[in-house]
C-alpha cells in the first residue's frame, strides 16, 4: 500500500470521501485490518448519531476478500521482484501502466474489436 499511514483516522477519512462520492453502501467487504474495521465502526456511529436508518454491514475475510484484491494479486506478482519505488511519481506511472495493460487483456478497456496489442499501440500514440 502506498499510503504513509494505515490507521483508524486514515480509514475514516477514506470511507467518508467514498461515501460522499458514491453514497452509503449496504455492505463493505474488508480484510482483517483493524484500522478499516475501526473506521467503518466510527462511520456507523456517525450514521446512528444522525439517526439514519441505514447501517453499513461489515464483512471481514482474511484474504481474497473481494474482486479488487483478487485482481491485485497479479499486479503484486509483477511488482514483487522490483526493488521498490524511489519516488511516488514513478510508482504511480508504473502501476497505472500495469493496470491499463491488465484491463486491456481482460477486455475491460477500449474497443473489443481490436486485439490487445492494437489497443495498447493506440494508447501509446
């Protein structure tokens, strides 16, 4: 993870921003991170305090908890042998390229009538 702090306050800020953009979810699947659980519990306390009838159901699974984590397994496999990133900018550019290539390969990006290499070449131009 590229964040400097993975604590309750950071998790609460993340969930507040996500809820502001996407609305209150019915349920959230998280790993066994105590920070995420504490952040979601504090969000639920806020929802209870403002007397909203919706609560976020928290589902904790130790590993392979959701589609996003499963998809990032392959990215972690690619970036694992690397010696790490020296700058945040280079990490961002490298991970964006890896994610884009993966999305093209899975057919989630661009025109489905083109082969993956043609889609990648079209982006490079």
